[in-house]
C-alpha cells in the first residue's frame, strides 16, 4: 500500500516481490494481477486488504483499523 484515500475507503496498491496470491476461484500470476490493478487504477477497497505485519509493531494500529473496517 503506497497511499490511502480515506474519503473513498480505498488504498493505492503496488505489487512487491516476492509475489504471493492464493485463490482457488481465481488463480492469477504476477502479470495478470498487475493488469487487474492497472484496470482498477491500483485502487483497492480497504475491506479487501489483509495486513501482513512484522515484529516491529510499526503497522499494528493500521492493521487493527483495517480489521475494524472489515
């Protein structure tokens, strides 16, 4: 996530390495996902994000806010 548009509850999302996407319904590789994001202008509803955090705790409040929104 590179930016958040709070008024629309959407986040600007860019792919990073390593890329991991798991779905039994819609299997996509990195190229297909990039095309999907481009079609959406890289805007993803916050409710569709699942925060991956690390041991630093730097994004704990962000993760909690997104969980409450979902």
